[in-house]
C-alpha cells in the first residue's frame, strides 16, 4: 500500500509531502495506482520547478522505488503557483484514494 502524507504549516500551506510503499494493485508495469501516483508526484515537482521556478528539496529511492519526499520549507510558501500546484496534487491523490482505497492511504498532518 502507498502511504501518502501531506504536511501543512499552521497557515494551511503545504510544506512537504512524503510517498512510501508500493500499491501492488497490478503486475509490474500494469499497476494503475502506482502509475497515477507517480504521474501526479512527478508532474507536480516538474511544475514547481518549471512553472513556479522554484527548486524543492527532493529525496527518492531510485533503486528500489517506493520513496519520494518533497520538502518546500526553504521556498517562498506564499508563492501562489506553488500552492496551486500542491493543491492540485493533493486533490489528485485524494481522488485516487477515493477510487482505489485498498492500495493508497492519504493523510494530512500539521507541523
């Protein structure tokens, strides 16, 4: 199961997200939950870098997969493009969970 954690500050702004685990909803290369979450995450990070022109701190396990951490705390959290992209990412993850809750769990935390 994919565990997705969205971290927000006390103002409600997304300051980080963490994705761990594997969906295992299908055979390797045919796992639509993994594909959906991967596309959402990579598109969001690419958008932040190429549209908002910001560089988040990103950590991933490129060998084994199953880990992606993106930290935005060193960025201008008031940047509207940043927060819009992260709001869209959060909506997308919640939609995937609504349809495939056996394979992904999304939680939010304030820190």
